[in-house]
């Protein structure tokens, strides 16, 4: 919902911005022309910086991280292949494992037109294969859902000036990909456990996870401070994400 609203308003906003620039150029006012020139200069500079950064990041990934293939951790690569197939992607995202020095994380990126997924070594270390399958499904889901496509995100750019709207859209994307991850893993307990492990981070305690008790913690979150904390975040809090997966699975089972 947030994404569609931002896209529609953005498509309307960009022509207005363009017409405003045309009108300003037609005024022949030197001060206005100078301001437009500054914006154009910095826009080109930022675009160039992002392009060069993407080239360097891709080179760093291939040169320093572990690329999953049929000959490199094939059991993990098959998870990526299956997730791409289940979610309707035409190609398998290039997926890397990298040394995170203890940081648990996973993310998807679109680099120079290619789909990439990155998994930290710590995340692989503390989760079992079923939980990793959920994480892979979640990250591949970002590509399948079109969250990282350039043009839709370009058109949404003007709406990021509205306070909290961009963060709300980001949180909605995470809920969507949690559902896709659960669909790929086809295991409710593993899906919820993978999210809970992001908060726990201890391999020894993995088998003792109690997702029901974790969801009950949501009742202890103070309403006001919890709301304020949430609206600034790009990701929903884990207690809500775990509960949301259970609601979706319950609806599917009762349908």
C-alpha cells in the first residue's frame, strides 16, 4: 500500500518538478539559474559517486567474499536456486557469504543491473539450514517483489521528503519478504526461529527457542515509546515480525 501510494504520487510529482525547472529556466533570472546549476552539478556528482561505488563493491565481493555455486557450498546454493524458482525469478541472484566479525545480517542489493544477495558468516553460524532457507527466501524475495528496481524507486524519491513515509514503506517491504521467506521455507517454526535468532544470536540456545514466549514480549513494549521507536526504523521490531508470520500461516491453514 505504501509503495503504491508513493509511486502514484511520485509519478505526479516528477512532471511538476520538471515543469517548475522549465519555468525557472524561462525566467532568465541569474540567481535561479545558479541554484538550478548547483542542483544539477550535485545530482551528477552523486550519480557518478553511486556508479563508481557499485563498480568497486562488486569487485570487492568477487575478490574477497565466498560466492555460492554448485561447487562452492552446493547445499546453500541449491536453496538460492529453489527460492529463485519458487518466487518466479528468471535468473538466480549472485549470493555471497562474507566474514562479518560476529555481525548477524543479510541483505539484497541491485548492482549495475544484477541481483545480489549477501549473507554474513555469523548468521550462517548461529542458524540451522531450515532457518537459513527462510533468510535466503526473504532476501531473494526483495528481488522478486521488485523492491530494488531502479525506476520505481526513482519515481518514489519525492515522497521521501514526507516524514516517516519512507521508513513505513521500508517496514512494509520487510513484512512482505518475511511472508515470501516463509513461503519458500514452508516451515513456520524455522521462519519464526530465524527472526528470533537475530535477537538471540547464540547457537547453543537455538534449539531452545520459544517463539510463543517471544511473541508475548510484545505486550511488554510501552505503547508510546514503542511507537516512537518504531516510526524511525526501517525494519519492524522482531516481536511483530514473528507474530505477523504466524497470522499469515494461520490464515492460509484456515482457508
